């Protein structure tokens, strides 16, 4: 069991990397508020409230619309109850065959060992170019 907030976020990324949604969601508060970056393809249902909404509205779509989609953190910045992740998205959008290699910033807020809020910042222009035929 992860003991620090940084370890919790590492566990979330590790679980998603291997397709273990339940493992990732186990680190989230049932009332988590999740926001995709404005103009990102999956911001259409912002805010996502709870793991079920996040799973259906974000991660199911990523799993079915992309080949080898990955969110790879390069650096985690420990701000106590706020963890900032700097990294890159990679993968190929199935409908267009176009690849993405875009930077992201994820801001996680935690309380009592659970993620309570998530905010994504990303290269939305590149994401839109990749999904358009």
C-alpha cells in the first residue's frame, strides 16, 4: 500500500499503464472531481464526478479509440496534498492513423490518502489535429 502522496500517484499511473482500472480507481475518492483540459477531446463531459464517470467518459474512450495510448510521467513534483505530474501522451488514434506525442501537466489533489481532484493541462491543438481526418 502506497504511503506517500507521490507513491499513490505513481500507483495510479502504474495501474492505468497495464489496464488495471479498478486498481487505479482504488486510489480515488468516490466523489473525485476530474477535469480534462478545455478543448481536449474528452472535455465534452467535464466535470466527471466519481470513478464510474471517469472510467466511462475518459478511460473507456481512450482504450477503444486509441492504439497503445500511454500517459507517461517524467517528473512528479511533491507539493504535499498537491502532486504535479509532467509528462507526455503517446499513441495512435485508430480512426485517423495519426500519432500523438504531446506534453501534459496533471495536477492531483489528495486528502486522506485518496485523489479528490484532477486537472489536466495538455497540448490540445495537437490532440485535435490527431483526431481529425
